[in-house]
């Protein structure tokens, strides 16, 4: 470790002022502290935001679900409204990390977490994300767990969050408060693909604080769920995952929301799959045909070609689980 200063923010305004001066927010600390210990990150000032009043889950009259940035993963997963209206969120959270981590970690920290790419976390390796211009050791290295979608020649690291995949599927928005006031960003615009600047990961301005993630009111009834495929059944990040939400009325699919994880540099929405499903009757052949589109545009690397087929099968299985096999 190295010396740094630690301040507890007394209020949201004080936190943002300190953030504007270059301080780094810390919420549950379950990932930032690890990165500091490994010297992957070296913030000079930490601003503890854990006591700020951003820990509520609320539902508006129209059915919009708002999850405060400081709601713990375990609390969000167990919240009765989340469980009943969006099981895909509860399931994604419960399949993340461990019970101890979920009791400490927050929703804001979760979507801000950095990649688990081993080269990013090894300070002796080349990594454009950690040290811009130094190269990407994963391109020629062991890249079994890396991304096949949204990659660039500068970076092929996956985004590791599970619940972010559910948020992407449900077209969530991220609410931000900063020195220049409030802003709302769609989830699709919040997490950034690497392109030529892999060190820029989020659409965040200096000092901006995430205050909440909001899920728009989707037409009801909506069935949803999350499937995570990994090397071992617990305490492991996804090789592939799928968040699916379907509204079936009078035997026809009216709404389809699908996003996948473990395969993209950001949670990957599948609009072509969604379009293929809408207006159709649920059937095995429909699930197979829609899932066949899931890996369109994939650019596999030496060790992760298996993800192309695994991704299609993950989507197919989760469509069948949520939509039934009539
Ligand atoms: C062993 C292990 C296994 C894990 N497995 C999984 C898994 O399977 N799936 C999964 O999804 N996650 C997994 N995680 C990640 C875990 O979910 C994250 O560590 C956690 O969600 C981070 O939340 P936190 O509150 O502790 O964030 P912190 O560590 O406090 O902060 C993380 C980052 O977010 C920023 N930040 C925090 N809150 C805000 C805010 N409100 N506004 C702006 N910036 C903010 C911080 O500045 C920091 O950069 C795992 C972690 C570990 C250590």
C-alpha cells in the first residue's frame, strides 16, 4: 500500500466538492481497496460516501423502479419490489460474488467496477487501460475469458458486472449529480466501449456521483430471468450470461428485452434478437432462430472461440426458461 488521505463525506454537496478537487469516491470498498493494494489504482484522496442518503429503493406511481447508488447488492436483491417486478435483477445480483461481498458492496460501485482481465490487474503487464499506449498483453496472451464483442485493437477486456447486464436489458438510466448539476444518461451510453481510449470506461464528468439507477416502467405482465454460465457454480465471473425479459399476451410476444454478459467489453444488448422475437408466438424453433443471431459481429481471439457457440446456447436456454417451451 502507499499513503493516501481518507475523508468521510458529511453530505452530498461536500462529497461532490471533494470529488471535483480530484478525490475518489469509495462506497463498499470491495473492489477499490483490492486495486489500491495491488497498486493498479493509486488515488491520493478517498471520499467515503457510504453514509450519504442514497440507500433507498423506491417505486413511483407509474411503476418506475429507482435503486439508490448506495443500496447494498444484498438489499437490492432481497427487496420485495425488485424480486416481484424484476426477478432478472435479483437473480443477477444473487449470482454475483459471495454473500459477504453482497452485504458490503453497493449498486453504484458494482456498475463502476473495473475489468477482471489478469493483464489489467498485473502491473508488470502491458495494458492500455491501466497505462495508455503500453499495449495489450491479452491480444497475444491467454485470452480465454476475454471479450468477443465491442473489442478494439487496444483492449479486449470484458465488463465483469452481472447486474449491469440486467440493467442494459431493461434499458435503465443512470442518474448523476456533479458540480454542474444533475444529469441522466441511458445505460447504453454510460459504460463506454474501449475504441482508441480504453482508459475511459464511463460517461462520467469530474466529480460526478452516481445517485441512482432507474428502471423504466415496462408493460405488465413481464417475465424475466438471468442465466450465468461460469467455470464453477459459485464465486466466479461469467463466461457468458443472458438477461431476458419477455411480455407474452394472447400467445404473442409483445416486448422482448435481451442483453448478454461475459462476452462484451460492455454489457451487450441484442436488438436483432429482440426484433426477431417481437410479434412471434413462443416456440422452440423461435428460441433457436433468435439465439442464432446472438453472436453477430463477434470477433473471437485465440482462446475464446468457444464463447461464440456458448453464447448462442446461453441465450437460447434463457429464452426457453423465461418464455416457455410451448
Ligand atoms: C472476489 C470477488 C468476486 C466478485 N464476483 C462478482 C461477480 O460474480 N459479479 C459481479 O457483478 N461482481 C462481482 N464482484 C465485484 C463486486 O460486485 C464489486 O466489488 C462491488 O459491487 C463494488 O461495489 P463497492 O460498493 O464495494 O465499490 P467500491 O469498491 O467502493 O468502488 C468501486 C468503484 O466505484 C466508484 N464508485 C462507487 N460508488 C460510486 C458512486 N455512487 N458514484 C460514482 N462512483 C462510485 C469508486 O470510486 C470505485 O472506482 C466480485 C468482487 C470480488 C472481490
